[in-house]
């Protein structure tokens, strides 16, 4: 278990869900995930409220 009560498998599942939604992407196979333009737009809308 990770700090906060999430297992590594749970984190992987959430990351996969975010990738399926187009909110994060990897530039290549061994890269970490980064926010996409859609995610940045979504976050800017949320922050402007």
C-alpha cells in the first residue's frame, strides 16, 4: 500500500483511465505521462470558476 491507502495497481488503473480519456499521454514508451492540451484546457476552466 502506498501512502494514502492506494495500492500500486489502483494507481496504474487510474492512470490508464486518464490516458483513455485523453487527459494524459506519453510521448514515447519509456516516458512519464504528461497532461494533454485537453487536460490543460479543462484545468484552466476549473481554476477560473
